[in-house]
C-alpha cells in the first residue's frame, strides 16, 4: 500500500463526489490550490494538521481518507 497514493486518490474521490473544484476546496481547507493538486497527484506528503483540515472540509471522518479500495 502506498499511503500517499491512497490518500490522494481518496481526497480526489470525495472532493469530486461533492462536485467541488480544487480551487473552491482549497478555500474550504484554508490551503492553496496547488497544494491540493500536489496531494491529488501524489507529489506531496502532508501534515496531520492539514489531514484534519481536509477531512473537516469534506465533512468526513479522517480515517476514511486512508481506506484502500
């Protein structure tokens, strides 16, 4: 399991299910759009604080971002 790929894939999945653009989602998280893009393209590791921000913006439990399909 590549945790960066699992996390990035799940962020994109949950974000697109909510029909939110990367730009709007970044605003909801208080992060930059390119940071969200880097996460979804598996180019960035992420801090625990930002993981929680993303989960809160998606309105999901944090652990769901780490579940592999």
